[in-house]
C-alpha cells in the first residue's frame, strides 16, 4: 500500500507544480479576434488560423468569425484555406484583425458544368472549355455574345453589324450544315434559351461543349455544339450582399469611307461621257464651279450614348439561398434614330426541406424595345443611299422639307437623312424563361430529380412608312404594317443520379427522360392610304387602301431518353459513355427516332509511378472521343405536302363558257415521307497539361467532324408544273481543325498576371450534294449574278466569278488577246477595261470560265488576353484576330465603277486614263460594253484583321476606407472597345458575320451592313 499512496501523492504534487508554472503563461497570453471574408465580402467558415512559432490555433465559425489566445512568443497569425492565398499578419499592438483572402488560381480544382451535371476538370475526357466570365463584366457590350469573339479556341463568333442590338453568329468547329449552324443554348437548365437575355454580371459559369462526347447528351439539338450557362445563386449561411454595377459611355463610328468631292465627281462624269461619245450632263459641265454642300456620312452618323445598370441581392440562410438581379440597359446607335432598350429581372433560389428534399427555381423576365433600319441591300439599303448621294445636294429645302434629286441624272435615290429621321419602326420583345425542380436523396449517393421549364416569347413589330414626295424615289402612298408572333415552349424532365466512390473507383451515372413541345403563332396585317400621319392616327382602321392580312401556326414535339456513365479508376483511367434517343414530330413515322451514342476516355499519365520523377510536370492527360449527334432544325411540317392560294396560280375557271376566276389551291411543295435527321459524327484527340506548379497550362485538340444527310432543295422536275423544290437528305460536309490554348499565370507578392493565347484552324469541304450533284447558288446580287456557290470539293458558299489578268493598257493589247484561232477573246473591250482569263482553255470567254476565287472560311482565328493586378490596380487587355478569310465587297460594284450616276469611292481617281495606263481601276464609262462589273476577283479582298477588342483599367478602394462608409468594395474602371483594327479591307469593317439574305451560303458579303463602332465607358462596382 505504501508505494501506491506514495505514487498518488507524487502525481498530485507534480500536477500542482505544473499548474503553478502555467499561471505566468496565462498572464502573458494575448487575445485576438476578428473575421475572415473573401474578396467579395462573404464570410468564410472553416479558415485555419495558426499563431506562428506556437501550437495555438483555431478555425472560423459559420459567420467567418474567430478568437484565439496567442502566447507571448507568438508575433504573427497565419490564415489559410484550401484554394486561397495564405496570409501572415503581424499582431503587435493589435486586438482585432479582419482578413480578406484572395483565391489562389494556382491551386483551385476547377469544377466544370456539363450537360445535366458537373465534374471536376481533372475528370473530364471530352473537349470542354470554360469561359472566364469575370473578364466580360467590364465590357460595355450590347449583349453577351458580342463580347465572346476570340476568347475560346474552336469558337468563331462574328457580330452581324454594329447596331445597338446586333445579332451574332456563333460557329463551333466550323460550318457543318447548309441549314442551321447555331449552337444549342442552355441557361439554368432551360434548353433553347436566349443568350441576349442574360447579363454578364449575372453569370456564375459558362461552358462550351465542343465535341460529340460532351454534347451527345443533348442529342438531336447539339450537332453545332452546346453553350451551358449557370447564373449566380446564393450560398447557405451567406449574409445578404447587395452588388451594384453601372457604366456610362459613348460610341462613335470606327471608320469613314473616302468619297469624291463635287468637283471630282463632275470630272469623272464628263470623262465617262467623253469615253462613250455621249452628251455631257449640263449641270456638271464646269467641275471647278461645283461646291461641296453636305457630307452625308457626317450627317447620318452620330456620337451615341450607352448606359447600363445592374443591381443584385444575394444571400442565404441555414436551409435556403437566393439571388435576385435587375438590369437596365439603354444604347443609342451610331446611326440616327436607332436605339435598343433592354430590361431583365432574374430570380434564383433553392430550399432544403428536411435532410432529403431540395427544391428551387430560376426565373428570367426580359423586355426589349428597339428601333433599327435596314442598312443592307443592293439598291435600297440605308448605307448604299448614304454613300450614293451627291455632296453638292443640301439636306433640306428652304421651306424645311427634305431636298430630293432627279432620277434622270442621279439614279433612284432617297434622301439619307430623311430615311433615318422618318424611320418609325418599333420592335417590342417580351420573354419569360423559367425552370423549377424538386430533388430527393433516396440513399447516400443516390437521388432523383424532376424539373419543368417554360419559355414564352411575345414579339410585336410596328412599321409606319410616311409619304416621301421629293423626286428621286418618290413614295406618295403611306402605309402601316403590324406584326405579332407568340411562341410557347415547355419541357418536362425526370432523372436518377448515382454518385459513389469506393477504394480507387469512382462511378457517376445518370439516366433520365425528357419531353418537350413548342407552339408558334403569328399574325401580320397592313394597310395604306392614311389621311393623317400623326402617331395617334397610326392604326389599321385609319387606312383606306390595300388591306392585307395573313398568319400562321405551327407546333412540334420531342421525346427523349438519356443515359450517362462516368467511371474513374485511381484518378488516372477515365471513361465516359453517353446515349440519347430522340423522337421528333418533325419527321414522318418510321424516321422519327434518332439514336446518338458517344464514347470518351482519358489517361492521366502523371498519376503513374513512372512519371513521379518529373517534378516540373504537374498534370498530363490524354483524351480521345467519338460520337454521333443530330440536327432536327427543319420546319415543323417539312416532310408533308403543302398547298398554296397565292395569285395568279391559285385561281381557276369553273363551268363551261365562263371566264370568272375563282380562288383555289395548288401544290406548293411535294411530300417527302423519307425525310430524316441530319447526322454528325465527330472524332477528337486532345491533350491537357499543367507545368511548373500549375503556372503553365496547355490544351491541344484535333477534331474530325463529318455531317451526312444534310437537307437540300434540288430543283423540281418541270413535269410537276409550278411547284416548289422538295426538301431531301442529300449533302455531306467535312470539317476538321486544330485548336490550342496556352496560359501562363503567376503571383509575386502584390503582383499577379495571367496571359492566355488561343488559336484555331478550320478546313471545310462539301463532299456530296446527292445523286444529281448540282451546285447550289447563293442569292443573286442586284438580281443579276449569284456571287457564291456551293459545290462538291469546295467550302460552303465559296466566291464564284471570273479571274482578271489586269487591265488592257492599249489598243494593241486588246487586239493581241486572242485564242489559238486568232479570234478576239473580248471583242467589245477597249483600253482601260479588264482582261479576263480563259480558265478552262477552251478558246472562248464565257460563264464556264468562272472559278472558285476564295471563301469566307478563315485559315485560323486567334485571341490574346492579358490580365495584370498590382495591389488595388487591375488591367485587362484583349485582342482578337482572324487570318485568311476573304470578303466579297459588294458595295464596290456600286461605288468602284462608273455606270450608275451616284457618288463614287475616291479610289476611282486612280482609274485608267491614257496618262495612267498602269492603273488598277478600270476606265470611266457609262455604257460599259466590256461588262467590267461582272463578278470577278476585283471585288474580292483580304478580310484578315487584328482588333483591340477590349482594354480596361480599374482601381479598387482599400478596404480600410470602404468599411468606414459601410461598403465592402468600391471599384472604378475605364474601358474601351474596338479601339483600333489593323486590316487591309477597304470597307467599313472586316467583321461582317452571316448575311441574313443567304445565311451560311453567302457569308462575308458586304452589302452595306450597319458599321461597327468603337466605344469608351466609365464604370463602378459596389458591394454592400
């Protein structure tokens, strides 16, 4: 017993001694408290705080707050959190330390949104790219799509004009069909959503699915790729945060075309008359007396204002989160009397009901009102009229009416200022997009989800054309046209999800069902002969002449089953299988179902033991994929026969001896019950690499994309009578290309930078046009020539015309240009006319000598983005370029030659004359017996360009100052868009986009589009 008691007493004494020794240590400890937030001001729970040189430590609570007792020897605290840059702060003389942690781009494991789910980037095996949406928030752009051009490898974005609300064309990995090449847009699980309805500051993530394995889960709607967007949502436990973003700026024209002065124009007119031996126009007899009165480009262009305001409220409680955002945007166009106003309201929320249920919704309301003007056109487009008008003509007469010109001398023209000031076209566009879901966790890792989406579009257009009495092109009858269209679409979907990891295996599976239906109805009515033109009289009942009314209705449906299986072993062997079956009402029974499988695999080589010794290589992944996609973008009843009542073919006589015509029906288009899906198969090989501690990132891809059974309209046989061309499956198209993205980023104390460069190459070729293999011609220019053609062995919509071999310098050269028989190739030619090549060497110069002169498909596109941050300053520079594309300068037809009595480009001053025989511009002539205006390579120009797309400089007020006035963040910035463009193209702008007249069959044809503008803006970002 004695030893035991002795041991007990010894333990008590030892504990007492230790307790006494700790007393002075307690007295020497220091209490520190504070909070930790991210750079947006959101609390960060779970942040580790350690007192350096001691074992003292703690973590922040759910509100991001902490308190810690630091021993005397502790001089600093280190704050650390996964994916954020650690901070070490001196605590001398401090009792409260509040910290803001910044994301560490070197260490974040990026999560990528995919179709109906999400994955870690390291687990991806398909060609998927994320868009850095934070780089778009400072871009003062009329819509999101306009700001995307050049930012992504394999994604070719063109703005179709520079108006206040321009349309844009997006081509992912080339032009795969002769029909609809637009990608599928999915916003917050709303399939077929509108990209114009989302504001850049509302976006959380934006992902582009480029290859078949990634896009196959969307089946028949994904042949041209998929753009996925998730908008911002709150987080559980997040305090209410208010953000306000605004900018104000102005835009101006980026270029002015050089036109002739009045005296120069008179000189050209007189010379043309002399060359043709025709009388001179009396009013141009004395060129030196001609005076410039109006610069029409200066009159129709203006400096236009632009402004945008966005406010959002984001937060969350223990079992819910929310985000509400409102945007108002008002942009004036750089052309008179054009504008676009846009208002959007977005509501996102999620709720937890117990431990198993979760439900939520995403709602977007948008309203747009705009006024535009038709600037494109061979004869009547507003830009054609502006350039054509003579500089010696005033805008107004002395009585204030618009001045006109006489068509006998000047051509068929309208006063350009009058065109814009009289423009009353008004378009109102209302859209509702909504999605709601309910999710239930059946077992850990096994859940079910149902969702429903609704999309409603109401489009209302009103156009009143006033009387235009001035000579030139008088319009003595006014008129009103009203158009209204309503489209409603709904989608119902159900899914089962399985996500499980065990040992070194990870399995992620999804299966689901989808059903959707779309209906559309439109109505158009017009009348003319209005006694009064006041706005209060601009309604249909006030018209007295020519009542016309027509409408239409259509509906289609799609039912689908889908399946996905992702498997990963040891984080180095990755396999993904996708399958979707679609049944569409757009095809006849027997052809309604399409099946779209895909496969992809990846090997993360750096996870292998034999790669461990390569310290500078952080990640290396090889990817392969193959899959099938569909395209059902055809009219709802394309496989059916149609009938029409249009005059005069729809009238007939009834009964013997009568001449009375009765309204009837006749065949419009023959039925084709064999019509089926267009099908695209695509193979992809890719590499993802990260080097030097994730500072250098590299992605390389090569793809081969083939589309078959493309819908075409071959000419109908004459035996069928007056009937439209039947739609059949006939063409095939082959696209292939290479894509590369390289990024280098680093952080050096207060300085961080990110440099990213991407480049994409494209090759496009038509490999079949069906059994007849007849070429497809694009729309005619001035109702005379088709300037594009689609044929086997060539790209879609290549430029088709004659090849010139210079200009005849003398009469001797004209006579010397003969075939082997000594016959003149161009018997009507004179010195100063074009010499055309006999390309087929048959000894005759005719239409068979037209050849492929070039095409709009670029050799490659590229983009360069630079982000710099130093302390509170940030700088973004983005440049975009296109190389190897060709442009058909159609307006050169009108202003690069004499013929029509318009004004001309100043380049015509370098025309051929006996004293300027080495000229590149033909001689002046009204008659043009050599037909110098025929489609030729003279119209073709290099469309390559390099553009300073965006540059912005920002400054964030230090936190110590903003917190004094109750704000978490104040940032000011200035930015400029389209600051300069380096190009040899002579027109307004080389970025032409897809001409609405001929779509992809006539791309890069400049018919006088709304010119691009350059803009400057000042903005502010506030966080409360």
